[in-house]
C-alpha cells in the first residue's frame, strides 16, 4: 500500500457574503454546462463584476482551493485575478496567499517546477512580513514537493521546519497532518537506521495533536500506518488492534479504501492463529468488496490467501479453483504494472515531444506573423498604386526601387546570418572538442611527472599521482557530454587537479576557494575554470614565489554567477591586450561564455570577461568572467 503525502485545506464557517457569491457562481456554472460553455468562461463573467477588496480575494481563493484537478484552468484564473487585485489594493497577506494558492494549483497536477516558483514568491512575502501560518503551510508544501521527486532528505528537513514554525507560533491546525506526512515519508523512504522508531514517534504526535471532529481522517490514516508498521516489524496482534480502530473510523466516515486492506490483514491474523474457517469467511467478505471496486490487485491477494486456507482445511478441489483465479489476476496485476511503467515512459516522451512541438510552433507563428504583415503591406501598396497610378508614377518608381533595395539588404542579411550560423556551428564543435578532451600539454606534463617518480623509485608518489591522474581523466570524460554540472563537483575536480599539479613544484602552492553560492543546486559548464588554473601554473612562475597562492572566487550576484581566478605570481610580461589576443584558450573561453548566455536567452553583460595584471594590480594576474546563474531544480 503506497502512502501518498496528505494534503488538506481546513475550512471554517463561511460568511453570508460568500454564500451569495457561491450562489451566483453556481448559476453561472450551471448555465455554462447547459450551453456547452467552459467553467473558466463562466468564472470570467463573475470576475468581471467582482470587487477587488481583500475579503472578496480571500473568498475567491478559498473557493478555488476546493476545485477538482479537472477544473485546474479555472482555479488558475481565479488565483491570477486575486494576485492582480491584491497588488492593486496593496494587501501583502492576500498577495502571499494568492501566490501560495497558485502554486497549489500546479502542485496537484504534478507540475512541481512551476509550483515551486510560485511557492518561493509566497515564501518571500511570508518571511518578510511575518505571515507565520502561511510560512508553515509553505514549508509543508516544499516538503511534499521534494518527497514527490524523491529528494527525501530535503523533504524531511522542510517538514521539521514546518513543525518548528507552527509550534513556535501556536498554529496547531495543520500540525497533525504534517506529523503524519513526516511519519509516512520516514517509513517509505527509510532515510536512516532509526526510521521505524522515528515514524512511530511522529504517528504518536499526530494522534496526540489531532482533534476527533476536525482531524478524523488524520487519525484513521495514522492508525492504519501504525498497523502496517507493526505488521511488518512486530506482531499481527497489535496490527489488528490498530487496524480495528482505523476501520471503525473508516466505517463511520465511509472511507471505502480501508475495507479491502482491513479484511486482508484481519484474515491473515485469523490464519496465523489457525482459525482457517473464520479466516476464509473474512477473506470472502474482502473478495466481495474488491470485486465491487473492480480491484485486480486485491482480488489477486484474496484468491491467493483463500487457496492457501482451503488447502489447510483439506478442500483441495476448492483450493485449486481459487489458485486458478489467483493466477488469472496475477497475470492481470503484472500486466497492469508493466502497462504503468510503459505509460510513464510514453508520458515522458509525450512531454518531450510537446516541448519540441511548442518550439516549432512558436517559430512557425513568428514566420506566419511576418508573412501576414508582409501580405497586408503588399495588398495596401497594390491598392494604393492602382488608385493613384495615373498621378503618382514617379512615386511608384521610387517605391519599386526602395523595395528592390530592401530585398537586396534582406538577402545580404540572410547571407550574413547563414555565415554567422556556420561560424557558430564551427565554434561550437571546436568548443565541444576542447571540452571533451584534456589539454595534450597537460597530459604530457602529467605523464612526464609520473615518469620522474618511477625513475626515482618513489612508489608511493607514483601510485598517488597515478590515482589522481586516473580520477582526472575519468571525471573529464564523464563531464565531456554534460552541458552543466553542480559547482561542488567542479570544485572537487579542480582540487584534484591542483593536488596533481602540486607534485611538479618544489614549494607549496595554496589553492583557496571562496564560494558564495549553493554548492549543490548551482550549475556551471564543465572544464571552463581548469584552463585558467593551468595557465596560472604554467605562466605565473609560482615556483619562484615563497608564499605561492591561487584563489578561486565563485559568487552568486542576482541572476549572474561571477567567477575570478587570482594568483600572486610574477604577472604578465608585456602588453596584456596582446597576450589576450594571442591566447587560444582565452578566445575559446569567451566564445563558450557567449554560447552559454545565448542558450539561456540572457543578454551578454558588457563586462563579462576581464584580465588584469601588473601594474594594474599589485601582484600576479587576475581573470574575471561571469555566467548565467543556473539552478539544478
């Protein structure tokens, strides 16, 4: 049984005005269905006549939160209207709630990337203005999102953050559900060796904080989860006690999903006590419930148990019949699971195809608009020429000449664009080749260094250098097909490279890293910083410097990632600009930076690359460049 994160919206008593609004909206919705008009269109009519005050905004958001997944577009429209209204009346709390509700609209359809964007907007306002109730809900939503994408460590952290905020400000309404979500995650994900004890502790917290009238669903789910844990790790006796309690609540509130699992575990409990006749009766009741629901999985489970029980009772003919049904449903369950996996793959392929089709559609739309504009211009020009041909012959001639010139210019531009595309393709191939292989000069130096240790019979040094060289080669080859990698991986690679290169120098060269960005989520193109470190080691003459040092700075600055490499060597001898022009690696680096900005559809900053040396700076050489700030999630 898969336990999904528990979402709920606690609804208090509605005021008289909300009943009036809901009645109007209900009429519009009924009319829309009768006249084949979408719910979104009927809502548009209501929104046109709605006030933009805070009370109306909150009521609309409350109503939108209760819409079904099929009415997603209508809920999104209401949330966007509330965002505009909240901005207009300046109510920050309403605006934060609207961003949160919009994120929930996308979360329920599993569009977690879009949902996270809106949750972050709501979180900024909640944190800035102290909306602690909303902050707790947002932490819970972040946790549910991370749990859905199997980032269980982050999910667990955010659940604890939500609990901390809710306890600190005595906002206990959402606490039972969060405790249950946390227990469910710990039981399913098994993040550490104490996951059973932690899950049971959080179940106890959920039951202790839940109110029977308001949180009966949390109580039922918590007791059921506790029963599952005891069934797998402790005893069926305790399992039945907890499941009986959950089943009683399920019967009271008609939670039909509880029935089949309950009968299954109840029958297993009786079978474990060798009460085979009673167990068979319970399994039969469960089978009847599963047949009503047309659940192949539970029919498969019940037929298997009934075949086993009737065999114990000595009715082998009946046991054989049950076993045949068990095999039928076994094949059905396996086919369903395989179909589910195939359906997931098809869905992924459809999404990728849809994105490509969208790109093509946008390109065709742009071309169509351009053609339409040209067509209207041509029609207008033709009509104008026909009407005044006898009077403005000279103007017509000039117009024809102007069009010819424009056509020639357009052709020239097309040729220039084609040439530029060819150059970019050539440059992209050159950069890909540079990224896919290590610098031959570096490989030569590396092998030469290792050879020296072999000749001098320095076995430990030889093995250490061979290990470092192997890691460098393996990492370089692995990264050669990656567009970008986490900055933590790049730093680890650079540290290995510096450790390997250190063996060629008599003095120690310090390698300092100043990172002011998220080392796990921030992404950088591979093999972009290493050539600059190699240049520093090669040209800065650090072997002659007593306190030799190379410092790498990586700072997040709004939407840019600024990177700088500084050494305290002898500096560049001669004109810096001339050295820069002659450097092949610098030229490739600038081209790669430009391609990264083009890929991310960001304008290239004016000062995206800079090189400075003595006498502009006191010592050594400093290279600075920037990249778009790219996050993994």
